[in-house]
C-alpha cells in the first residue's frame, strides 16, 4: 500500500471520534442492562475486558467523513459492537477457548451454556435497537450482514482438517466471517451522508475486512502470546486452515506434507509439532504470499478513499488500513 503512515496506533486513529466512542461505550452499558442478575454479571465481565472498539470506530469515522455523527450513529455503533461481541462469544464457546484478549472468556468464567445464551441476548438487543431507530436502510444492512456472518461461520466449520481447502474457499470464508461486519459498519456510517456513499464505503470495508482477517491469521504464525493474548499457533492447534498454510501447500515436499498431515490428524498437537509446521510454512513462502495478498487488498481499500472528501476522518480511515496490515509484521 502507498500510505506514508507507519506504526500507527489505534488511539491515533480514534482521536477524531474519541468523545463519540466514549458515548458508544456508555450506550452499550445501557443496552445490556437487564433485570436478570446473571445477564448483568456477564455484561459487566464483557465491558471490563473492553475490546478495541474497531468496528464502531470505522462506523463513526465513515459517518464523519461523509456527514456528521449524531445520536443515531452512536446507537448504530453500539449495535455493531454488540453483533461483534456475540460472534466472539459463540466462537469462544465452539472452540472451548479459555482466553480472549488475555482475559478469561465467558465460557471459561461462567459456562458454555451461558456464553451461547448471552450471545443470543446480544443479538436480540441489537435487533431491538435497530427496530427502535426506524431505519429501513440500517435494518437491511444488518440483516444482510448477520446472514453473511452465519454463513461465514459455517464455512469455517468446513475448513477444519481440510488440506484441500482452496484459496477461493478461504476468500469466501473471510468475506463472510470478518469482512461482512466491517463492511456493514462502514456502510452504516455512510448513511449519515446519503445513499450515494453506501457503495464506496461498503467496498472499502470489504477490502479492509479481508486484509484484516489475513493479517489476523498471519499472527498465528508470526506473533507472540504476549502480543495477541492467545497461545501462538492456536489456529494450527485447532486444525484451522488459513491462507499462509494454503499458499505454502503447493510448494511443500512430500516430507513437509507428512509433517502437516500428521499435525492435522493429531487431536492435541504439541508445541514442537506446531513450531515445525510454522517453519515449513515460512520456508515454503506461505507467510510472504499471505502478506502480499493482504497488501493487494489494502491498496484496493485505499483507492476507494480517494472518492471521499478530504479531512481528518478520511485520514484516519486511511490509517486504519496500515493499522490492519502492519499487525502481522
């Protein structure tokens, strides 16, 4: 990508909408409040391990870039974060993950049953907020997004233990699992400026979201546990086939492939086995190929921003691209 921004921090990106993000966090607390003690306990746990609020940030920056941020946009930003949190709860329960962002997951702190039901609660509260806003456009966007999310999650189930899983299949997976919600957040923000901005912001978000997921998958091969808050090689441990491995497979020797196949067949591969596969993937060019694909998508996202009015919000959206793709380096 051509951006001159290097090592940009999320705090810098969020600066133009910092006050609005604080209000979104307060809005989340209001929306989650219930007359059931367990729901409130789980909600408090979720809010204590407050995430990066990246998707709400994108929504607010998109709104500011083409219009302005009003109460409606703050509620929509909260809705997007609720949907995101719901997917994380369900993912952690399915994967039996014990940590999220370095903190106990809801299924570890409470139970798998509570995690699943709480995810459903977040979805239902998000729908209520959308209905209350009386915006047909917002309802259409989020109904499409939640459907794409669900299909993407099902595609991920099919990707387990699938050494025949193709790059095209992977692309379809990440467009649903990750890019759909990021694109939806940008498109929701574009409503603040009128319908003429929806397509360009959705397209920007799609490219950004795909690059974001590839970079996230690369972290499994390149990062440390301290940096990610989850064990290194966790995707491989769970037999998830992502782009670095897909790209490396055609270049592998027969001996390399035996090592990979034995890991996929092992219900509990050890750290040495995982490290061996990571070395093979790197040696066969899988990591570099995935980085190149993320960079191509980043360039596509950046070109979309040329159509937006100049300003701090557009600059921050450009910085979001660097923030996403540089994480794996």
